[in-house]
């Protein structure tokens, strides 16, 4: 059975490529999603990409992932990383393996970015590797049994 992957991006990530290239690079979210879809397809898997600036919409997407038979999630929660117990609860509740990705190295930034509500329940967390972090996370998800 072909693997089904879901790539979730949180608030403000729709603006990637427009500002702060020194922090987030010049790639747009469309660039990231197109690359993710191609990477999954090359491995015989399917990839759906979803971005929202709204916590509840991301939670609904996580719930839908369970009913849709998603095998693994790659998520960049954006600012919700540091605030959202509800997002953590949704991921824990559906029990779908997920990898947390941050483009920037959150540990080199403001102190409030040093804590993630998700990392403790993630398969792993990748941060500071730019958009390559998405590729590494997807590669891991594809290999995971
Ligand atoms: O490094 C990340 O990917 C991160 O998840 C992404 C974040 C983030 C924050 C604001 C905007 C954006 S995306 C963006 C980049 C440049 C201009 C506008 C929006 C990402 C932060 O909230 C997180 O602390 C870290």
C-alpha cells in the first residue's frame, strides 16, 4: 500500500520568501510544497500539503488525517510551536507519527522560541537546516515502517 504523507505548515508560513530571507531563506511555501510532492512521488508515496494561519484549521486537518489514513505527518507549526497545547493534544490524539520541522534554529533565537509543546511527542525535531529540514523529515517519514 502506497504511503500517504501530510505536510502541515502553520501561521505566517504562507509568507515565506517575502521577508527575512536571512532567517527563512528565499523559497516560497509553494516551492517547498512542490518539492515535497515530487519527493514523495519519487518514492511511490502521496503527499498532501496544507497551510493555515488558524490553529483550529490545523487541528481539523490533523483529525482528518486519521480518517484519511495518513501514515505520517511533517509539521512546521510556526509560532504555534511555542503556544499550542491544543495542537499537541490533536497530534497525540490521532497517534500518527510526526516530524517537527523549523527552518530557523529556534535555539539561537529569542528565549520564547526555545520551548516547543510538540517536540516531546514528535518522532524527531529538525531545526536550523533551512528548507532542507523538510526534505530530511520527509525522507525519514518515507523510511519509517
Ligand atoms: O523556524 C521556523 O520554521 C519557525 O517554525 C517559523 C516561525 C515563523 C514566524 C513568523 C513568520 C514565519 S514565516 C515568514 C518568514 C518571513 C516573512 C514572513 C513570514 C515563520 C517561528 O514562529 C518559529 O518560532 C520558528
